[in-house]
C-alpha cells in the first residue's frame, strides 16, 4: 500500500493550548482526522456594476420615476434628439434593462435595481466555480478554506494518507449532500464570507458533488458542567478552533462515537507511551504524573530547563503530543515559568499581534493562565523582556501599547 503525504493542519500543541487556556476546557484527547468536504461545481450569472452613461441614466429614471412610456415622451421630457433617445433605448434593451410591451416601455428587475443603486448592472457571462460544504450537515465552508492545500483530494483506492512527519489520520464518513444547500447559501446575507460574492446570482449545481478531505485535528474536551466538546482545528484558522466545523462535528453522533472509541483505546497505553518517549529523550528519571482531572504532567527541576538543560524554556507549560495522547511539561519554580512566558511571547509575537493590542493582551492573559502566573502586570512584562535581553520584544510591546489601561479599567 502506497502512502500519500498530506500537509499538517496546524501545530497540535497550539490546538490543545487554545482549548485549555483560551476556551477554558479540559482536553481529553486530540485526533488527526480527514473531515469529509463536498466540492460542488455551480454555474451562475455574473452581474457587474459600471457607471451610467449620462443619457442612459436619465432615460431609465424617466421611465422609472416619471412614468414616461414612449420614446417620444422621453425625448420631449428630456429635451433630447429622438434619434439619440432611440439609440439609448436600443442599448438598454440589449443589456436587459428595458422592455417594450403593447408600445409601452418598462424596466426589467435588473433595470430597476440599477436605477435604485445608481449603477448600470450588466449580466456579462456564466460563472463556473467550486463551492465547499462540510460533509456532515452540508454547511458552507468559509473563504479561508479555499487557500492552497487546505482542502485536498485523497484517493479512495485504499492509499494510506498521513501528515508530513506525523500520524495517519482517521477518515470520517460523509453524509449525503443536501441539494438545497446551494440555494440556502445564495440566500444567506453573509454569503461573501463563504466564497459566493455579491453579483454571482442564481447558482445551480452542475454534475455530482465530489467528496474531498480537509486535514484537521479534533480536540475532545470537557466543560465544567461535564459536557463534551469536539473542537476542529485546521490550517485556515492558525491555532484557533473553527466554530462552524466544530458545531458540525458535535451535531454528528457517529463522529463523536468514532473519536471516543479511538480515545478509549489509546488511554490504555498513555503512561507507557509517555515513559518511552521520555526515556528516548534522556528524561526517564522524571516520570509522568496524572492529576485528579486525568491530565498528565512531567515536572522538571529548574536546572534542567533552559540554557544547558534538555528542555527549552519555551516548552514549559506546553504540550507534547504523542499520537492521540499528550502531556504537559512543567516546572514548580515560578521564576522559571515567568521567564518561560517571555520566551514564548517572543517566539509567537507576529505582525497580527503587533497591530492588535486587544489580541496581544488576550494572548498574554492566555499564557499567564497556562503557566499559572496569575494576572501579569504589563510594565513588569516589559521590564522582564528587557532584562532577558529581548529588547526587540520590549520595543514591540511598547509599540503595541500593552501597558495602556483597558477601557474597562478606566471606568
């Protein structure tokens, strides 16, 4: 059996961190999956908007607003040469704006829409495009999923598929495609966010839907009230869960059953798997310990962390994923964890956070919860970054105005 290498959906430890420390859930397992996606070819009309020619605009307004119903009435009312009005009417009829019945002129729906919006709309050609729908509820996928390598074609001939340097994913079964899903999308006021822009009208399905695959991680996690969640993470959302696909998975019972059975099977050998991995990393003297909630931790002394140690500062508080199971590296020394926050923030600070002070503050809060540091003082964080020699980070934090009070703090 040949193997096909697929792009990994995201870094799995970021998915676990999002579920645990941003959403406040208790992860119980992480699963590599190939979600079914229906690829539907549609044919539609494309309506383009252009500025009106002056005479065309007044001719259509004369019909729509003044009730002028003949070429002679229009020429007289607008004080224009009858030949010029006749030429304008011929053009507007050709582009589908004007009709004539029993010698009286009228506007088509396209013409009325043009007058209303002050733009000359024309239907130029048939549009052919592919639309993606999830394989469970036939709900549309957002535009972010149309990037290269997000949705992939995986052969159905028994070919084994796996992530690059990663696990073999579980293929989840698709439900039949709902034909009404295309019309529902066309009527959705938010359709532009699902790759169906304004101006693409009356889409009709062409041919049979094709089942493609969306590489993803699904984190199973438990809320405080005991409810089990199934959170979907893909390349399109950069370490944050996809709310629409998560809802689709949670509302599909067989999806939950398949992942739960996989999780139960993996649970029998979690400790052995972690212990073997630690031994391979020359960390066998630090056994994994399970907390009362069922999570596994490996606690290291401060001298084994950072410079000269086998585990980098940025890994403290983070998860190590082994198949469907995972554990968290930990250090009881608070100062070490505080330096770990600076190190992790320095590694993760990108352009998106640089221009988003609210998002940056949320990221700092999430990391402080992850490292059990409590509320982090922004000024203290700036000083720590400078003391650690992270002068670039300190300057970026200042530029992002992290130290300014929140609006709620000013009240």
